[in-house]
């Protein structure tokens, strides 16, 4: 029976891997992601800023997990790697439902194509495949228990959702970089560097318009003697942009999803998710979904902080 179980798992996950491209094409194209993000109109607008606050602690946990893994503390690494600090959003909940309902199970589960001589395949005819595998896993003992796998499935899907939050941060940073490069000819990887740049432009324009001898002479005068924005203006603009960016993060996937689909990032992440689930169902060492989006977002944060320090050094 063990050999039958292993063979059924091989067929099951090979079939799920073959569905990834079609799944990504349906749900992460521009039309698909617009349909998904309609659910962000509501409390997700409030949840997104809260989740952004938890991205730094999450990245710290991931880094600690990596260090624990290098130190040979696999249990501690797994525990750290599977902590979830994010609030569940309507968008992430819907994506989880799509993954479970279409990628892991699927309509009818192609039941008619299953091999009737295989006991596990016969069970798949009556119930969605992932539930059948869980039921079969319960009879195997050890780490193949249904409860253990269900827990790891939840953890993997939660980690997948956390990667989308980090991707939203990266998208916001990319917009900030684009605005800084096009408008200010500066590197502005975040609101800490973009805010002061906008404040400087507003202060400069306000000074020109208030020049007593007219706008023309004002432009000439302040081209020779640049105006420094007030601290209040810089802080106000920066905080306002940060709040706006955090709110728009709820909809960042509308821009990020089609790009990630074109780059193959969605496909790679889902293939990795399936590999992790297969490893857990086969009773190997507890495996967790590892995503690197958090580290990219933190690198952009570091560049943003460095830019702010450089600006303060020059004006100090």
C-alpha cells in the first residue's frame, strides 16, 4: 500500500504542476488580477498599511530562521519560518481559495481520467484530491498525519500570501524610483527620499510665486539661491506619501501580478509551493515555503534610509 500511495502522489503532483501555467494565465493576467482586486475595496484598505508595518519583523524572523538552519537547529528554523504576523486580507483569502479549489483540487478533479485499479485514485473519484490525500495520509502514521499536513498546508499558503505583501512593497518602491528618476533625476527608492524631493520642489515654487518683483525675477533669484523646505513641510509630505503608498499597497497586485506573470515569478512560486506540499505528504523532514521577496523589500528600505542620511549630511 505504501508503494501505491507514493505512486499516486507522484501522479497527483505531476498533474498539479501541469496546471500551474493555465492557473497563472487565468488569475494573474491584467483581467484576472482586476477581478481578484475588486475584493480589496473595503477593509483591505485598512489591513494593507497594518501588514506593511509587519514586513520588517517578518523579514527578521526569516533571517533568524536562515541562521538557525545554518546552525543545524532545524526545528527552531522551521518554527521561526512558519510564524505569521500578517492580517488576512480579502484578496489573500480569495487567492488561497483559488489555489485550493482549482490548483490543488480542481473542478471534478478530472476524476474520469483516474486509474480505477489504484485504491487512492478510486478514493479521488468521490472527493477532491487534496482531501483524499489527507485521509490517506492519516493511515500512514509518523509525519504523514492529516493534522500535521493540514497545518503545514496552512503555513505554506500563509507564507505565499506574505510574499504578495512584500511584492506590494516592491511595487510601491518601483513607482517611487520611477517618479524620482523621471521628475527629479534622483534615486528615490522610498518615501523617505521621495518626500523631501517633492517638498523641495513645492518650497521652491512657493518662493518664486511669492517673490515681490514678479515670477520671472523670482525664478532667476532662486535659481542662484535655492530654497530649503521647512521641516514641517518635509515631514508632512513624507508622512502623507507613506500613508498614501500604504493604502495603495492593497491594489499593488494590479500592477505587480501581470509583470510577475511575464517574468515567470508566479509560476516559480507555485511550483515551489507544490514541491513543499509534496515533500510534507511524503513524510520527509518538515518543509516550509521559502520566499525571498521580503529580503528584496528590505534592501530597498536600506537604500531609502541611506538616501535620507546622505540628504541630511549634505544639508547639515
